[in-house]
C-alpha cells in the first residue's frame, strides 16, 4: 500500500531558528515524486518543494530543503531561519509514477508548525 | 498569469441535496484533479480529468462525478449529500507533460452539509 506518514501533529520553533518536519513514505514503485505543501489557515495549498526518486541531490528552494534518504524512505522538510509567516499546516505528499497513468497525490495527515517570536 | 480559482467559496447544503463546485485551471494547464479534505486530515484524491475524460479515481462512490470542459475548467458534482461530505474541496491544475511536476491548488470550496 502507498502511504505517507507524518508523525509530528504539531511543532514549535523560535523565530530565526531551523526546524525539521518529518515524513516517511511507503511504496513499492521505483519511480515516484515527493512534495511538500504549506496550507495556511486560508486553506490554499502552496507548493514548496519537489524531489524525484531518481534525483541524487537533495532539493532546495530558498529557505526550504528536502532531506531525502531513499533507503530509509524518508523525505524530511527543513525550514531554515523560520519566520512568523511560516506558521501553518505542512503536508508531505507522494505522486506514484504509473506508466501512462495519472497525476494523483497521496498526502500525509500534516504537521502544524507554530513559529514563536 | 491567472492562478487556479474555485467557486463558490463557501456552501451550505442539507442532506440528500446535490451540489456543483467549479474550478478554473491555471493558464496553460490541461489536467485538473479534485481532492476532499476533511477537518484535521490531509487531502484525499477524488479523481482527475485530462482531455475532458476521467483519468483516474480515488476511493469515492459514483455519486461523486465530474466534468472537464474544452477550456480545461472543471466541475465536481456530488449527489445525495451525506453529513460526512462536509469538507474543504480542493481543485488542482497541472500540465501533463515531460518533466512537469507541480500541481497548483485553488483556495478551495468549504462545503457544509446539515
């Protein structure tokens, strides 16, 4: 079964510090994509970062980096220099790569991050 | 470039009624996916449309149906509403092509079933 597990329901971090949000995944596919999305209280899902299963280097996008450990099936999100505006729900998601298939995302339950001044 | 838009923003229906939610995809995108997000949970994939045809479906009953139009906009229809259908419904658009990855989400429609 394909599944995303986020074991941290909530996390707190001090402003300007770094924080790591955990994500493990389960799939038997060799090819897949991993995503992180941010969801503020407004509800919109904001794309943060993508990692392909064959990418050898960890993805980075500004203050976001993805710590990809394929053998452990983990794809943790690292946010550096946290800002108050980073307070939101964060979702890890996986896209299986079916041949000729469709583009669905499988989401975890999410982690609520609170950044304190 | 116009992002993904959804209408209405909020909707209140009663059990047994039918509802139609609408989504306009981002310019240049040819694929639309719909997700249901119950309170406190991650989004669950409902189905996806590509070239006006359903291109994949999650574990949702047939009373959840959809359409995609030639301009790539889409509708989600839910018949015989149940209390458990209360959720945030998210539409995501993407371009189905080599090397394309991201799905861009709209702001969602919050449906309450009484």
